[in-house]
C-alpha cells in the first residue's frame, strides 16, 4: 500500500522541543505542527494505526533559501504522524529517505 500526502514544512528539532529543568516537552510551535498534521490526516481519511514495518520518503521543500540540514527536519513529521494516529510508533520505519525538493 502506498499513501501520499503533503505536510507543512516542520519546525526544527531545536524549536520543536523545549526543556524546563530535566523535563522535555513539545513547544507551542511543535503543538501547532502536530495539530496541522492531525487535521491533514483526518481530511485525507487515511487508515489509522498502520502496523508492521514501514518505509517513508520525505521530499523537503524549504519555505525559503536559507541553508538547512535535511536531518534536522526528520523528527517532527514522524512524531506528528504518530501523534495523529497514522502509525503506532515511529520505530516501525525500516527505511527513511529524505530528499530536497
């Protein structure tokens, strides 16, 4: 089965997570991104709780011309897709492919 959809460009790991003392939590930007992704998953009527081993290809189209490391955008979309209920755990991915679009 192949599923295709478009997600907004994610916040970086540095802005997705916040820390207070020894506790880490999702930032307001991260929560907003999670909500946006969950809405897209619902609108697309995607099958939820995919099980088994998965592969994902991310075509990253940065919103501006700044230089960006592709590996910094990976965590937010996988976390948001898990939080939206599309998959059970982002540990399910055996193959992850990221390319600049």
